[in-house]
């Protein structure tokens, strides 16, 4: 590949990365969204986080199988309760790290 090819590749990757983020902001910033859509969109981050975390907390091995005795699951339970009650991000991180460390000492 030539230098021009690399430059075009970097510009193309930048556009592919930037446009999906910029386009919805540019199109929806000045519009009033329906209330049901706003409510639905508020659940998207929690759903994505749950989908990312659940397999790591309750499944192990290849192929994946259910394992409810994973230390990560035991550390996640007090962390989730703390986060739900306090809604403190920093406190949740500290509680999660402490819970994982303590469970690691016991297991």
C-alpha cells in the first residue's frame, strides 16, 4: 500500500466512526421526540450493560454453560445492591473491587 492508500484508509475509518455518532445528533437535536421513544431510549444503556455483563457473571467454559457459583456473581450482588441504593458510580466501583477482593480471599 502506498502512503496515499493509508491516508485514504484512515480518512475512511474516521468517517465510518464519526458519521454514525454525528448523524443522529444532527438530525434529532432540534426535534421533539415522542415521550414513548424517550422512555424507551432511557432503557437502552441498562439493557446493553446487562447483556454484556450477564454472560461473564453466570456462564463459563467453552461451550458456555451456566455456573451460578462464580466468584464474579457473588461480588456483583452486593455491588448491584449498593449501586441501586446509592446511585454512586465511584462508590459502586469501590464496593465492587472490595467485594471481589474479599471473595477472592475466601475462595
